[in-house]
C-alpha cells in the first residue's frame, strides 16, 4: 500500500533561503504516516505596504497637526512617541509636513515622478518640508489663492524605526475636488483646505528599495523544501501573492475541486492546468481581506506522477482570526503567508484513503 502523510504547513512568501533535497524515486520505500507543523518557512514575501488616505485632518483637540503612522494606516495621538512617521499641519492654509525627527526620522523632497521613484536616499533628510506645493496667489487665470501639489515631485520619508517610504500628495482640499470647476474657482464655494489626500508606499524591512520584484516560491511537497530553479522538476507547487502555480513544464499541474478536503478520496486523471486563477479565495473589498473559500480543495499532479490534495487555511502570517477587531481595523499580520493542510501519495496512486 502506498503511504499517505498529512502535514500542516505555514509558508511565508519571500525568496531568501535555499533548501536542497531530492525526491525519492523508490516506490517500495515505507514512510510512516506523520503530522508536522512547519513555521515561517522563508519564501517570496512582499515587504512593501501601500495606502491611500483621504481627507486626512487632525482629529486631536488642541492640536494643529495630524500625526500619522504609515505602517498601520492610522493616526497617532501621542506626538511625543516614536509611533508616528509624518505629521500634517491642519489649520486653514497651513502646509508644513513634519517628520518624526526627535526619534531619528526625516523628510526630503525630490524632483521625480512618484511612480518612477524606486529607491530612497540614505542622507539629506530634514525635520520638515514646506516646499511640496505651488501657491497660485492672484493668478490672472484659473483658481486664485489655491494650493496645488507640484508636478513631478515626491516626498521621501525616513521613519523612526529606520524604514523608508515615498509619498505623492494628490490633493490639499476635502474630497479631492476637480480644481477646474466654477465651484472650486469661487473662494466662497471652494472645499475646505488642509484636508490631505495622498498615496504612499513604505518598505518595512529597512531596505531603501521602494519596489518589489515578484517571483514565485517553488515548493516540494515530499521534502517540505523550497526549490530555487523554476525549470526544475523537483517542485510541485508555486506561490506568488494570490497566484498558485503547478509545474506543467515538467508534467505536473493544479486544479480546483468544489469538494471539502476530507471528502476528496480520489484525484482526477485529467484537467490539470498551470495556474488556479482566483477561484480559491474571496476578496472582501470593504475590509481588504483575502479569505480562502470553504469547500474548495486544490489537487496537485507532481512531475513524478504523484498526486496531492491541499486545503488553504490562511493567507496571513500566524493564521490569525480574521474576524477579530484588530484584524478588521488593519492591525494585522503580514499577508502572503500561506497556511495549508495537504496529503500526498508517493507511489502514483490517485486515491486518498
């Protein structure tokens, strides 16, 4: 009888460590049924975080600044703490942006389009910046006495914990209005100022690189080891963000069954493809959350002609409770960390008994 083993596996998506290992090709090997937990296996993990705060204005009574933490997308009430990264002066027609210089932070303006900024400098940071905008004054045409973000400029921030971020200011007015309309041009009907809308990306691993190169984590289900070469026949399944890949180049593949994991007793003989698509998960837009769909099982055909079944349990590090208040309020672990249960038959049998 072929041996089946079931494992519970937590995978972190970040190409870092290399694990060697070869599959056994001897079908007479007897391997006892085992259950294991593998934690934080290095794989391809995106350390970037992005955000799009809208109409940010100081909520604190008696304060003229909004203190903001880029890593958690939250305002901070304690101005003396190291928890905030930037602060926006929020009284009418005030424009200064602060960095948390008291705790090692800084800010700098560069003349470069936001999307083309891929690396932050290590020096040259100041405590604040008040040069990110143009003031129209009594312009002969267009809106007068208006504040617009400068074109082709980007704010770079060094945070108190040694990380780097880039910020693109989108609007200085509530609701990010169309600044060419009569309502905006008229000072009496213009939306409230000092309400910031901006986009940003923060690198949370201390690197100055403000981009992420997507690559797959290739994983061998039999040896529980990552494989670095995409062309190799040693790996069975690949992960990149929400993409799940089968090794079709070497005779393998993946497919999704609308059957509960424990009820899958036989792997199909055909229907295997290179990728799964988005059918294995639900994206909850209002919470920006990825949830594995219940009743779904991934079936794998390996390059060696073996078969496995997989149940995705979590897309977040540590398999957290996604219904908790912290998770819902974006105080949550990193994504792109897979936890899944799987069973594999090593002798070519399609049956899971």
